[in-house]
C-alpha cells in the first residue's frame, strides 16, 4: 500500500530536562513517518509558554536559533498529517491558549474524536469561538468551561470525548498526558536522567536515550509536576483495542507497541501468510518499507528466497516537481522502481501490507511485469479492508475502499495479479501475539476488517455510508 494511507499524528513530551525542546526536536524527527504536513513545539517552565510551529518537515521548521528560543525544562511537540479539520497553519499543533486560569495552556493530540461535531455544536451554542477546524481545540474549550481543579476539569472533559486519542498538555509547570479509554493510539513513558519523556512510539524514546518505563493505560491521565508522577483513571469502563494498523503499517519496525516489537509482529504475519496461502514461485519480494519484515517471514516459512525486487527513492521532498501525466506515461517513475535484473524471468511473490484503493497495487504489479516478471502473486499481510476508519486514519468512506466493492477474485483481476490472498483475521491477531481470539476483547481494533467498532460512531458512520455509491 505504498504511500496510499496516512495517519494523523505523533506526539512527544518532556518534563524537567534542561534541553527539553532539543529532545523534543529529536523525538519528533523519529516520529516523522506519522505526519509530514506540519509540526510544532511548545516549551516553558511555568506561566508563559513559547510556541514555534509551521507547515513542513521537522528538518525544515526548526533550526538551532529556534530551539534556543524555545527555552524551559518542559516541552510538548507534534507532527501532523491532516485528516479531521484539514491542513493549514492554524491546525498545526500544539495549540497555545494564553492565560488559561493564570498560566498558558498548550495542547497536542494524536487521533480523532468521533463525537467532535456534536461537542463543537454544543460548545458553540454556549458561546465558544473556535480558532481552528481540528478537533484538538474541543478539549481546550471543555476545560475552559469546566469547574474545579485542572485535573478535575480534565477528567470530566475526557469523559465526554469518544474516539481515539493520545493527548499531551502543558499547563504552567505541569504536564498532563492522557489516552482514550479503548487504547486505540499508542503512548509510552520513558525516563532520562530524572526527566520524564512521553512518545507515540518507543523509537522516539530510544533516539533520545530514554529508558522505557511503561505504556500509558487506556483511560489513564498522568500528571507530572514538582511532586513527581501521579496517575488517575478518568474512565471506569476501559477496553484494549490498539489499532491493528500500528503493527501492520504505521509504526516503525524498531518500535515496541504495548510490549510487542513491530518488526517481529510483521515477520510473524509473513510466517502465517505463507502457511495459509502458499504458491509456487522463484522469489519473494516486499513492497518497501513496511512490507519487508512480512516478506522475510514469508520467505522463511516457504523456503522461497527473499530478494530486493523493489527499491524506493528516499529523497523526494515535498517540493519536488512531480512528472506530468505525459512524462509518467513515458515511464518516469519517481517513488518506486523494480529491480529488473532480479525479477526478469521470475515467478514473483509480492508481499504488501494492505490494499486500500487498489490503484497502487495495480501500478506495482504492472511495473514488475514490465520489468520481466513472468508471474506476480500478491499476498497481503492484513485482512481485506472493508470498513472505513473513524479514528484518525485517512480512509473514512466506503468509496475509498476497493475491498468493500470487490471480492478477492475480482480484485486480483483488477490489480492484474496472477493470484491474490489476504491473511485471515485470526492469523493477523496470532501474528501480532494476541493469541488469535476474535471479538471485542482481543486487544486489537479490527474495525476496518470486520466492522467491529470499539466506540459509538455518532454521525461519522452515516456520513461514510451517504458517500457510498
Ligand atoms: S479501524 Fe482500522 S485503521 Fe482505524 S483504528 Fe481500527 S484498526 Fe486502526
């Protein structure tokens, strides 16, 4: 699914380190794969907070001078891919609210709030004026309208939110972090020389040299201040429904999500896929980067040699001039190339992590055949995606999902593959290490495969259906 699917964001936070903004910069850099459209950092010690943000990559938005200006021992940071609310500078996070009950307030979040529309209408009727269109701001308005201490306001406000989220919030000299009650988005805690570090993925803890402590629990709010770390459960009813796509596609292979290494999980799915859907062939290849681990796994069990049959060009920036349709037709391919001398004359098993719209798979199969592959058998390390996602992944209508319209045989014909097979849902869960139990308590969200949504969906599901042709 090379380049077909994006997630909304990644978050990073530091409490009590003399170089908090520098650490946040490095952390965000290692989370760049989770969002490339915008990034921001808020830093400070108490009272007044400093903000720097912009549209672009981490390497484009910050420099040494900017990071020096972002003073203070605490910081929160964000990388954004826009789904809910759209792109634009105003929606780049963190958002800063000045003089909120005496101190500045900074908020960033990863995920998507499914009852955002209902809450926003309610807040606007009460007089709230929104600066941006992203749903992150809703929490700030709920906090503003709440009663009692900050932690009381936060717990009450979080109870009203339904959906997927990992929040990092800086208020004066206190850092708050919270995870949704279903644990849909990851958030881990680390320590570095007495400083607390929080990150969407453990690869960002590793990059700054922090030691992993534990994951934030579903429905948990953590407060970190001069008294240390304190934990409160804001939701009584919690479930464990980590997004399966974190293992399949989004997270880096060197990250451990809820104690499970992403590379190992992908390699296991390759083992299971080989056992479930064998086919005679000469080589196994993976679509870079996220399918490489599963391709290695498939090769290990099938005994068919693993080869590098596709190469990704890593140096295409956002401002690169893309070829015109005419040049594309002449064979100018910028992002992915087939390795002709490896695939020519071979029966190829191509492992991909998923199929969303199908257009990319078709292009890659064609590319392999043009490079001389005699057969291309496609094996997918995820079940067919038949339902939209409302939790921050940019596939929110049935129309976008080819597997909601075509069965496996029809889809094989559409992508021009000699055969096509998806891993079973039980196989995927076993590969991740969830012991293969299906159903609500399997530890994973599997909604895009089987429609088993862990939350209420409010008007989102109706909107997705309305767009179904
Ligand atoms: S619906 Fe799919 S993509 Fe969305 S959170 Fe669930 S598993 Fe992840």
